[in-house]
C-alpha cells in the first residue's frame, strides 16, 4: 500500500516518472480458468489482489486460460496472445489435460518447450507450473510425465512451480467431487504455491 501511494504521488508530480504498466499472461486450463468456483475466488483473481497488496499495482493480469485446454491448443493460441499482450511474464499452466487423456509425454514435452521458446523470443520471462498424474496411470507414465517440467525449466532457464496441486489434492475439502479441480477453499493454496516463484520474476522485470 505504501509503495502504491508513492507511485501515485510520482504520477501526480511528473507523469513520466510513474512506472509503466506491465502484463503478466497466464496460459492455462481449467485450473487457472477457475472451473467450478466463483470468479472472484479463483486463484488468478486472488493473484490480482495480491499484486496490489504487495506493491505491484503497475502489473495487469491477462488470463488466457480455457477449460479443457491442451498443450496443442495453447501452442496454437500463443503467438497471437504474445502479439496482443506483449507480456513481460508468461505463466504456462498446461499439460494436465494431455496427461489425463493419455497423450504421449514426448508430444507434451515438445509443445511446452516450444511455448517456452516462443515466449522467451518475445522478450518474456517464463514460469512453468508443473503437474503430476495420479498413480493409477502407472509408474512409468507418471514418472516420465512429471519429469517434463523440471527438465524444460533447467534446459531453457525458466522458473518452476514443481507441483501446482501440492498441499491441495490430498486435503479434505480442497478438491471438488471430480477429484481434478480444487474448490474455493483450495484456491489460496494454489496462489501460495505460485507466488514464491513468481515474485522474483516480477522484481526482475520491474527493475528493467
């Protein structure tokens, strides 16, 4: 709040000194589209409030998440989104639907790697949000799938949320009846999982 007050005063005294607005683009599926919860309680809405509360009021969030989205769909949509929003940060929260549908992990890996490259080439910092498959998909598939995110993060030098549903999927009342989507009660934990990895990117981008 104090930092936002300073920025407001600077704007009044000398508009050229005020921080330019930056965009954070979220490319995700139903987990980021807020499936089954009120919009204002979804983690992306909570993120918007968090940015204001923590002094990042010059950031706007463009949520391009669609329920049912796959990495194929995200890759097709991303170039236009980059052109339209010119984001400073891109959060990629995709792959869960690929896994649930049994897509070959190599295809998912290639798509996420390509989305990461396109975002970086557009001048954006990237945060990958990792997902894991339930154990009933078999140890080989679940292990190969889980390795996609840390491998890409290391090779392409991106930030990483190791597992988006950490502290959510196994807690009473935090998951909807379908066992896939978090309830409103679980949304703050989703944000808590993302924030420590996102904040350094916000600081680095703001310092440019």
